[in-house]
C-alpha cells in the first residue's frame, strides 16, 4: 500500500532550450489557437525570419522574427506576426541573463553568480535548484550569467536536466543531458519522441524539437477530501492522463482512505498493465494490516476490533461491499479503461497501464449537518446546488479547498474531522 508521495502541484511544465539554456514554466496559461512556436536558432542564424501564413486568407503572408532576448525560440501570433518571448507569456520562465516572469506576472532579474547553485523553487513537496554559468566582465561588479542546469527533487526522486558544455555550436547536435534518480534518460532525437517513467506514473519527457528542446511534465496525481465530518473522514486518490488539447486532466479515483475514531481503512485498485477480469486487483487494509478476503462470491471479513465493520465479496474478484453498521455502506469495483473507451474519448491508454480505478457507490447513515467535502457538502440541509444542471456533465470547481497532503490526512481547508472533543462512532444501528 505504500506509495511515493507525488508533487502537490497539479502539473510541472519545464521547457529547456540548450542554445539559450532557458528554464521555463511551472504553470502555463493556455495560448490561443492561432499561435505558433518558431525556432530560428536551429538553422544557425539568430536573425532567421520565418513565414507566418493566414489560414483564412484574409491577410497576406508576413515574416516573423524573434526578439534578441530570445533569438532561438519564440511565440508568434498569426496572422499578425506579433512575437513574444516565452518569458513574456509564461509565469516562471527565465530569459537570457536570468530574467524571470513571476507567478504574479511581474518581471525581474536574478543574476546570481557563475558556477554556483541557487534555489529557485522550494515547497513542501517540490524543490528546484538552478546551476548558473557565466563570464566575468572586469568593467562590471557582477557576472554575466545563464542557467546551465536544473536539479529537481520531489518525494524521494531526483530529476536532472542540463546543457552540455559546447565549444562550437551546431543546432542539429543534441546537447541536452537528462537523468532520473542517477540513470540517464534516453529520448530518441525526433520531434514528439516521449519517455515515461516506470517508477513515477505521470512523469514524462517529450521532445519539442529533434534536438535541444524538451517538455518535462509530472501529472498531478493528488488526494482530495470527499467527505469530512466530526466522526468520519474520507479521502480519494486520483489518477489521470493529460490531454494536451485540454486545460484539465482525465481523472479517476484509484483509492479511498477512510478514517473513523482512531482507525484507518484503505481500499484501492492496484496498477495493472494488461487487464484480466479473473485476477483480483483490489488492495484492502485496516489499521495498516492487509485484509484477506477469499476470492469467492459472498466471502466475508469481519473486524475483531470494530464490531459492525465488514468487507463482503460482491464478485469473486474486483468487487466488494464495505460496511460500518449505522455509519456507511460503500460498494467498490475495480475496473479498467478499455481500448474502446480510450479510442472514443482519446484517453491515451498505453500497454503499460490500463488505468485500473474504482467505480464507487456511497450510502451514509449518520452525517451531521456540518459535513463537508466534495461529496459530503451535498448532504447538508443548507447546500445550494450551483452546478449547471443543463450541462451534459456538470463539473464542481474549487479543488484547492479539498486538497489533502496524503490519503489519510485531514488537512484540507474544509476539514471537519475530530472537531468534537470525544470521537465515538455509532455502530449499534443495523443498516
């Protein structure tokens, strides 16, 4: 059941261009559809101009030229041919002699010092250092500096990305050096080539150019509080796939962490490459000890410590009913994303992961009127449905209010658990 804690951020985006040794965005804004990214530096001419055609035919073709601050790569808005450096558009991007655009949209310089390392991001679950190289100008009091490499730490992992020292620059020779947990990352030198980590689901490196450009992403697998009451707290762990054409992930619930009194109940779907329905992919544990339920319909486990807590097989494999008498009744089935589902919805399922997850049904018997959480709030007498009932799939926002630090944490902004002085579960009532 142990799993590495992933980065709390929903996504990590880094675009590295060796020629300028730039370190881009952590949280990009969406660009309009009429943009293009051009890379004049790949042709060895920093003043290279590229055409920007008008697909609607309303304007004649024009020529776009990158600014001197970002001569090797820039964004072009078509058909106007207005150009922007990455640091003009994306918060967190550095330009040249490191000029950053902060998360608040303001630009600033940080010159640092050559041949030294500086912390540029440090959070509870994420730490990023940058290694600066530079040249000394004897007429100035500081170095000319550029970012040569990044060292990224999350959970127990270390990701390195850097520009190799180069005497004579040739744009068709790859000068990127990438490593994960000390092992080199090998990404074929072709546009769109992709590497995926076997150890950390959602960590990918994708070529944005045949050489010297990559996009590094860590998909935001996170835990959210779905029910929080004085005597009961339920978190859900979400897994997902990133669709580059959308502003959000495709997500599914992979596990539940349930807390009541001083107890912890875990139920989850094991990661599965190739789905076989007769193989049980359910993982169950109570207070850290595995729950063993024979793989046959109707088999039942009863807790010796908590009267009324039972787990019953609803199928020989991958289906259970978890009940705490008078408190909750949860139906859980492990299911995969099928090839047909992936093809219809463009989920991007691979042979390495069928995205096994939980289909869930909940019933509660003793929630207070102060209950909260994604699902819990809907049980309050003062709950007002603000969702678009006309939408084919209404979406509830406000995710930051429900984020928790791990599957059993009760630190979400709307937490109610253990608010009363004495916590005692009602287990006397039958369903």
